[in-house]
C-alpha cells in the first residue's frame, strides 16, 4: 500500500527523474508531431505548455501568491534547453521553499507550498505519457497521482466542470499497489469509506491515473453504471 501523499521533499527526486525523462524525450521527438491526447497540440506545444507551467509554479512557490498564467509564452530557439532550464528553476525554488509556508493554490487541500511539490510531479508524469515516452512510472507515484485527482482535484471540480452525477458509490482499485479509493455521490462527489455495494474500477495505478486525466490507454475493468459515469466525467483542469 502507498502512503499518500509523500513527504513534500520526497517528491523532489521523482520530479528530477520525470523532468529529465521529459527533456530526453524532447531530444528525439519531432517538434511538429501531433500529440494524440491533447487535441490540436504538437510536441512543441506540449513542451511549451509544461515549461511555462513549471515557471508559473516556481514563481508561486517563491512568492506564495497567485500569479498570472501564460502557458503559451514562446520558448525561443532551443526548446530542449529552454524546457530543461524551466525544470531547473522549478526544482530550485522547491528546494529553497518551506513546504509548510502559506501559499495560494487551486486544489482542495491545505493552502501551503507542499501542494506544488506533488502537483508538479503529476503534471509532469501525465505530460511525459503525452510525449510518448517509454519511461516506467513507479506504481506508488501513479497511485499517489490517483489520490491527488480524487482527494484534491475532485473537491474543487466546479472550478472547471459540472459536478459529476454518480448514481451510486464507486470503488477504484490499483491492482499493482493494492490501493483502494471509494468515491461517494455528492455535490461534489467525495472520498469516503466503503459502505455496502459499490460499482468498481480496477487497473494498474498508472492506467487509472491516465484514465482519470482522460488519456487513452488500456481500459480499466469497470462494472456498474456509476463506474462508467465516473470514468466519463471530466474531473481535472
């Protein structure tokens, strides 16, 4: 079973690993190639978005305050070098930050800088998959990403989407880590204990994570109307 969330500084080596893998994927990718799970985006668009998100999060981690967003600012001539610099800026700010210091963020969790360590790991993990990298995501990291979607994004879902309408509870199981979450109907739906019968969704943690972020991949084993409703509903920004 995965202990979630990790200690904030425990995310730093994972972030270093994932950003390094993303930079490596860029070195061999065609910048003009389409990104199948991000409609209308090329690899260059994907890298520009992620690099700008890193820079935005780095500024928030430094200041603790909400910052304007511009995730399409041009990277300049060397996209790989610019992305790598973006990652270094982010990691440097997170290394220097006090995770317990007050900080703005958009999730349903305590308003401290700790949010950004976790968020940037999973932002990078999902976009690394978008880039077509063969990097093997640690199942415990993937399970933590599922937990972030259900425990931090779902409580604030109305910032981005209509409330998912679930006809009953849904239990999600990560078949490789043994982690289990049960989502109960509500305004919005919320995590809670297993209480009687529930629809089920089962898959390895990485497959669950990518499906919750509406990426294509192996279909989880889903049983029940509520499971299908949860998988169909947009839950994340």
